[in-house]
C-alpha cells in the first residue's frame, strides 16, 4: 500500500489521504512521494482545491518517523532535512487552496503541513495540535516560524514553540491556529462541503488568489533554506537531539545532557 492515496471528487477537488502507518509518520520515501504527487497535480488546470486528509482516526500525522534521524550519518540527516524542507515548501506553494482535515493528533512536522495549509478544519475532541520539538531537544526551523507568527502573532508563536504545548481543538481555534471545529462524525463532510464551495472558483481566481497570498514568502523562504537546513541538521546530530529521537523510539521521557 502506498503512503498516500490520490482521490478525485469530480475533476476539481483532489483529496490526498495519508496512510503511511498507524501514526502517519513521514520517512524519507514518504517525503519524496508526497512532493512528487504535489508537483504532478500542480500541473492540472482543472484542479481548484486540495484536501489533505488522514486514513487514520487517532493521528492526522505524528511528524517525522524517529528512526529516520537516529543513528544516521551527517550526510543522511542533511539529505532528510533538505527533503523535508523542500516537500513542505512545495506544499506551501501548491497553486490552489489547500484544506487540512485534522481528524486526530497533529504534531511536529505533521503540524507544519497543517500550518502550511490555507485552511485547517479540526476535530473538536480527541486530537491535539502542536509543535513539540522543544520537548525532544530540537530547534524549530525559521521558515515555519515566520508563517506561524503571521498566523497567531509573535507572542503566541513564542509561547507555543518554547513550551512545545500541544493544544486541544478549542484552544487551537481560540488563538487562530485552526479555522473550524467539528465532531468526528461531521468533520470530513463539512470539509468537503467547503471544498465544493471553493471548487466553484475560476481557474484565474483559484490560482491568482493563492499566488497573492503565498508569493510574498517565496524570496524569504529561499534565503532561509540553507540556514534552516544547517542548524536543524546540527541540532539533530547533537547528543541531545539524538537522545530526543531515541526517547521517541523507546517511548520514554528524554534524558538530556545539557
């Protein structure tokens, strides 16, 4: 089974459903495949809206598969980091509106993909969203930090990142991190109803509005790419970074040395 299902609803709505494993974590191959799928469908002139969904019920995405970064060489870690950043930016600049349908826990890199969506619909109970990197001894790249600050404000972004807080749906909506909350039973249907309304946009409106919203970020993202890749790679390879990923593998609290 492939890590992503590609489902068309008519010819204007594409659903990409993640089904990589029980926690929907990203390994290197799934980052590559997701980017390939996005680039392929970006050329579809009939497309008006993209739904990013999960085949799992407990997890939308739990972020990076920890074995991807633990015990690896510097070259392998850098390759994975650069692929993560490239895939996230490809998703951020996808040429039509994107809707993340967050039906369960949404953490770390998973939360970045939700953040990089144009709209976020979330389950009202049973799921949390957060940027938990600080909890496992990591830093957070400046590119998603910039987007997060613009979305929720500098002070709120600061508090989310330093605390690594994992928010319930109502908390996330209160600060503007998600747009709408629905019950588990109604979430997908409501997201699809909204997608159908966006699907009525013309080609020029759908793509033109998305370009207007995203293009101001492009040069900044390009200028920050190397900085983010260098620092994230360095932190992952540090003793505390490796301990953080090992703690995830062993399902325990990390024991940091610094």
